[in-house]
C-alpha cells in the first residue's frame, strides 16, 4: 500500500487528505472549481522531497534561512558571550599593563645610561646590576603574558564558556604580575634619584665647560697674536698653546668617546692653562719693560757695590790698627769675596741682557734673580765691615751707654717678675740673675790695656736677648695682661 503524502492544512478545506483531479482549463476565462472543495496548493519537486523525508514543513522552511548567503549567526547561549566579553576585557587590561611596564623600562634604561655615562662609582655599578636583574624579571613576566595571549583565541566562533573563563583567569593573573613588576621598577627608579641627579648635573655642565675651553683657547690665541704684532716672539707661550691642540681635538670628539667625567676634567684643565697663557701674553710687554728696568737698576747697584767693596780694605786696615784681632778677624775675607761676587754679578747681567735680547724671558728672569742674590750678599758683607768699625768706635768712646742700656732692660724685667708677688718665680728670677752676672763680667773685660770691645758688644746684646725672652714668657703666662 502506497502512503499518500500529507497536504498542508487549509482552513476552507473539509478534508486535506482527499484525492482530487484537476479539470481541464477552458480556452478562456478562469478555471472552474468544484463547489465545496478548496483549490489545492501547488507543490514543487523540492517540496515533495522534503515531505518524503518526513521533515515537518516549518522546520524545512527554516533551513534555507540558516544557510542563506547573507551571513552566519552563532548559536551558543548568552553565558558564553558574557564570558567572552570578560575575557576580552582581561586581555585589554593585560595589554595596557604590558605597555606601561615596557614604557617604564625604556625610561629607566635611559636613566641608567645617563648614570653610567658620568659615574663609575660602586653605587653606579650596583645600580646597573640591579637594572639587569629587573630586566630578567621583566622578560619572565612578559613571556608569560605573551604565552597567555597566544594560548586563547577569543575570536573563535565555537569558543566555549569554560575556555573563555580560563582565558580570563590567566590573562588577569598575567596583568597582576605585570603590575607587581611595574611597582618594583618604580621603587628602583625612585632609589636612583641621587645618582641620576648628580649625573644630570654633570651633563648639564658638559656643554658650557667645553664651550669655555674653546673660548679660552681662542682668547689665548688672540692675545698671542697681539703680542707678536708688537715685535715680541713669545715662543715659549706659543709652544704651551700648541700643546693644548690635542686636548681640543679630544674635546671636539665628545663625551661619548671619552666619557663625561674625563671630558669635564679636560675642559677645566684647558680653561686653566689657556687662561694662564692669555694672562702671560697680555702681561708680556709689561714684563719686558720690567726686565729692562731691572737690568739697568742691577747694573747700577753692581757698580756702586764694586766701589764700596773697594773701600773695605781701608776699613779693615783701621780695625787692625786700633782694635785687637778678635774684633776684625772674621772680616778678613770680605774684600776678596765682595770683589768676586761683584764680578760674578756683572757676568750674569751680561747673560741676562743676551737672554732678554733673544726674548728668552724665563732665562732672563732667572739670571736677574741670581744677580740680585749675589749683590745682596755683597752688600751685607761690605756693610758688616763698615758697621763693625762704627760700633767699635762708639763703644770705645763711651761704653757706659751700652752698659746702661743693658742694665735698664734687666731692671725692667725684674720689676715685671715681681709685679703682684712677694717673691719672684724661680723660672724667671734665675735667668735674670744670670744676666746681671754676665753683664758684670762683660764690663770687667773692658779693663786692661787692649780691651775686646767686640766681645763686650756681642755679650751685652746676648744678655738683652735673654732678658727679652723672660719678659715674653712672663706676659704669656699672665695672659698678656702685664
């Protein structure tokens, strides 16, 4: 028995399952229909095939819409969509944390490079080690973040709710770990404050220091050119300035090659040396005039001392004639030594003149200093002979003046030692009593036919020095109130 396919329900049809036959259409006009029976639906071959497969018509009609070319639609529930959204939000938050950490690391790397460019201290090396350790820690957490991102495709059509929840958990953990490392990085950066401040200060000094060095060299060169235009050679200054050329080359090469600290030190050194060259160059005309004046002055003095030295033999002759040998014996070599010193001074003056003409300024200055020392020594020796005769003449004429002068010094010291005391301090009384005895013995040496006046003079002078020392000691002990 053959089954008849079910027809669609028609409200106006009493029985949808009754077979019927179509009447032939007439040539014109609408087709006729039997009274009381509805007109059946027209069915296509596809329609009949679906009915044969036993599918409900409504479900069958829905299939073409599901496979239509206008796009697809996900058919999982609302819970999965919510989990996907939360996972995507966790992914975005983790990406933001990763970006913040990467930016902070880049900024900190710049700070570390600034410090290492200037500072090579143990603290700076420790900072570099700490940054490297943080870098390894950042690489670890960044790797875990990237792995979490790669492990979950949140754009899949068939993403399950459990997979989305797992992705959200892992991405949130990655974000939290990135945040903790960022906090560690921030604390480390705060600790670099003193080192970074010092480094930035030195870097701020770098350009002005190099510019000052260049300007100093230019000023020295200009001063040297001006001196040469006046007819002075200044070869030694030119050599010193030329020696700074390699230093200028290194300054121009920059701190990137030679280091900030070394460049700053080199710039300061160039400034000092260039300033010294400039100052000496500007002073050179004055120095030349001064050397000319000293040449004339020392030559005049040498001539005058030569004349005075020629009078020393006459002075010694009078000393020998009027006083005992002890009064003049130590002056025997003065005439010969004075004549030799004057002659040596004249020779050095000629050498100084030659050095000045050749503009060898350091040599001329050194030779003039030698001449001055020789003339000073000659002046002292010649003056000693004349002073000896004058003093011996005075004491021979009136020794009492020297005696009274010494006794007054002793008595004044004794009054000071007794001020405010009933008995003097032995430390003060003893040397003063000894001074009295020494003066008495010196006066006794004046008796006789040939007194030693020179011994008398040197002894009374020594007594006065001893008394002066006691007075200074008393005043020091009393706080200067005496």
